[in-house]
């Protein structure tokens, strides 16, 4: 009996020792501050948005920023994650990790603190400010934009809208719609808690310029159908003091070359004052001596237009020369 007690005592001591060693190892790895951050980074590598949010304790109830970018579809590929350092100052651990996004290496530091223990032995952790950044996006000339291939829209054109985004991450912003385009621009978020403003500057694409040019040309061609010296609602006309003895004949000798720039009014673009020329042919009789001659000259003119983007990707083109 005594031998059995000793045997079981030795076994129990071995088991307790092994358990103690296991707990110690877990507390310095999985359940350490660096282990907590590594769990978050593992979720980021797997593009597990729900898991990353769960680790960080979810979003605050009073959050006023869009969580649209906190989705798997908007996350980027993060690889080769490793912990660089873990320093503690007054109970706050600053854990620095390194990683790769594409071929680019990056580093990010996260601050975490202990919130108690689980089962009386394993420490629990939380981020002091959350591993997120705030990305403020302003789309100039429109509200629509794309980020990492996802089509989104800000609250209004030319006004910034705030989005929460996981750190680290790369976010490629661009715009490509029926009439507008913007070159892709990548915003790299590396600092937790940072506020990063960015803008998507839209420009008229070739299709928009072509559509406006065709509309301008058609409007001017319609003006040439009026056989009067001052065509109604048109940018050109000619005053003649002598008597006309044949119907005035107009043609366009130089169409204005359309260029488009953004207006100071939201949602509007303008064709700035642009020169053109119409040709007038008409026979006139001198009031002085009765001689008949032909007026056969180019008449210069200038046009300007307002171009508004309408719902359904349509354009409203309004002449400003009237």
C-alpha cells in the first residue's frame, strides 16, 4: 500500500509539473500579449473579417463610421507575419509585427493590455484603441468609387465619408463609370488608430467628351437651318445694314473643340468658353447706290455649356450662350 501511494504521488507530481510547464508555455506564447496580436494577424492573413472583429471585441455601439471595408471582399493579401518585439510600459504591451503585402514589407505596432485571467490561469487581453484606421474618402465630381474592386459610394459628392478599415491593409481606390474615370491610387494603412484622408479625383473620359462634342455639333448644325441673319437660340449672327436680297445661308466652318472641366457646383461640369466659326453667304443690295454684292465670310462666335450628370448615367447639356 505504501509503495502504491508513493507511486501515485510521483505520478501526480509529474502530472502537476507537466501541467505547470504547459501553462507556463501557453502563457508566454498563445495567451501572451504577442500571442493575442498574432491571433488577430492570423485572422487578417485568412481574410477572416468576422474572426478579426471578434478578437478585437467588435465595434463600439456609438460607432459613426461606415463598416463597409470591414468585409472579406475589401481585405488585401497579408503574408509572412512574425512578431518583432513585445515591450511593456506600465502594464501596456506594445507588440510590433512585420509582414508582407505583395512584395512590400511593412511593420505595425499594436498596444494591448490585460483584462484579467481565464480559468484563473490564462491571461486575457484587449486592444487599447482597436486595430483599425479611419479612412476618409472624398470623391470629387461624383459620389461613386471602387475600393479593392468593390463598388461603393460616399454620402455625397465632394464631401468626405469616414470608413473603418483593418490594419494593416492596402486599399486601391479608383473610379470608372459611363462618363467619368479616375486613376487608381493605393492607400497603405499601417498605423492602428490613424485617420487618413484621401480623394478620388474624377475626370471626364473620352466617351463623355465625344458625347458632348456630338451634341454641340448637332446643335450648331440645327442653327444653320435658320435662314435669317440672327438665328434664334444660337451663338452666332451677323448684322447687315444693307438690304438682303437672298435667303442667308449658314454653315459651320469651325466647330468648337470641346474640353470639359469640373464646375464649382456639385455634380456639374462645364465646357469653358470656346471659339468657333460659322460661315454666312447672302446677297445684299446697297442702300446707297443699289449695287448688289455677296457677303461671303466667316463669322466668329464663342460657346460655353453646363454638363450635368443625371441618374441612370445620362447627361444634361445646357448651352450658356443664350
